C-alpha cells in the first residue's frame, strides 16, 4: 500500500471538508441536500452513471474530510447507508438496466436509498427474517415489518431482504432461502412503482444519538414489484446482503476518522490551556497518556479502514477486513468519546459541551451494520475457528 496521497486525492479531501463545514452550518433538515449538491453521494459511482468514478480508498478519504467538519453523525450514517449499503451494491450486482435506472439519481441524491433488513426477530441473524417475497405472475409481493431503517421516511427506494416464498407458498409449504429486492416508493419516471399505499414508514424513533439518521420502522403490506426489482438470483439474497454489508462495514465509519481527528485536536488544545495550580494539565502524565491512547486509536482505525477499502478496490472479497475495520473503528470512536468527556471532568458531562451527545452517537456505531460480537464472529470464522 502507498501511504501517501496524490494531489488529486488531497483536493477531493479538501473539497469534502469544505462541504462538511457548509452542511454543518445548514439547518438539520437541509444537510443531506447540501451533501447531495456537493457530490458526496456519488463519489465512487462510475462517471457514465452520474458519479465521479473514484476508487474506494479515495472515497474513504473524502468521507474522512466530511467527518472532520460535519458533526451530525446521523446524517453521515444515512449518507453511508445510501451510498455504501445500496448504491455500491447495485454497481456490483445490479443488471445494466437496473444501474441505468437508479444509479444516476442515487449519485445526485435525487433518489435516496436505504437498507431494510432488520426485524423484531432478526437483527444480527438476518437469515431469520420473516418478511416474505412471494412470486406472482407479474413479479413479487413483499410482506413484512422492518425496523430501525435509516432515512426510512425519506427514502425513495429500499433494499429489502425477505424470505423467498416461491410460487405463493402453495399448501403452506415452507419458504426457501432469502431474496433481495430493490423496492421503489415511486418509479424512476415519477410514476408509482411499488404500490406506495402498501409501504408505510413510521415516525422517526427517539434514539439516544444519531438523530439525523431518522431511524424508523417500515411496513410492507403486500407490496407488488416487478421482476426488475430482483437483485441477484431469487433465493440467493443472503449472498447479496453479505456483499452490501461488506461495502458498508468497510466504509460506513470513514467519517469517524475525521471526527476523531477533530476531537483530538480540540482535546490537546484544552489540555494545554487548562491550568490547575498554575500548571497546564497536559503536563500530568495521566492526561498526556490519555491523549496518546486517543492518537493510537485514531491511527489504528485509519489503517484498518483504508486497508479494507484497498482490498475491495483490488477486487478481493474483503469480508474479514471490512469486519475488522468497522469493529475497531466503532470501539475506538466510543472509547475516544469517553476519553474526551473524562478529560474535561464535570464540564464535559454538561449537555452544552456536546460531549454526552458525542458519546451517544459513537455508541450507535457499535450497533449498526453489525454489532461488535457479530463482527468478531466473522473474523473468527476467517481464522478457521
């Protein structure tokens, strides 16, 4: 791996850093539109499909730039679910017709996408989903209740995972495998695609952090879609979902690198300026070591995130590398936020400091896109144990 950045890559990073600052200054409801206008939602999408055609390492660097200046981790999570969880999947496994129909709009943010997989009884174990995709004469009928769907009430298309019901599961036959569907709330031409009355997003949930992600349940009540909604093969949806999660896990927390870099700079300045008994607290070894450990977590997270992006750029499966990157970056970001709060003592515990909210946001990173325990299981299997 080359650990240097080209002038072109640095220019992308600086552009996204400026875009993040613009979005940070905008009203919360306008931030995704700012990101879309600035091109953040289509960076790795091919140029002939409306994107910039960047490699994934450069895309990760761009999102690090966004995270350095945009403090709204929720909206960056939603942007990542759209780009890494759906758009990159479509670029990888979608048919040319599906790519032409959806990717140009996704690259500009005109068509927002999200992942609808989690259910009440199927979170980490997606193979246990109970939603069904029954085959019909004209395509598929999707029925089921999804929860914790990012950007649920504003999405234009859902990447949904459901149990393949075959030909209507005649005679009560058990469902087979899983099927992956791209379910639009409206067609690419603006006409109704799926029956929108049968897609009902709930109100955004009152999550502890990441409010900008707008997590909410979505109900699919016998939603009819055509055969062109199928991603991959019917009954092979688990493999499709694993590809989506590999991209998402590798890149979804790239923005946290910038956030940790910003927080570390602020913490160092605080430690130098905060004096007790006439001496800056940075002179105390306990404080200096806390800052050093924060730096260690940042740099190790960087190495793992960029290694995972590089593996995917090389055409490798990258599942273990993506799991390691997301696992370590999430755990590091949470400990980072706790260290940052504790460094400031009682003042850090006040809501006005913004640090309790940072802890809540970072805590969400240890849950979405696979919990730390799930990711550890993936790595253990890769080791052969």
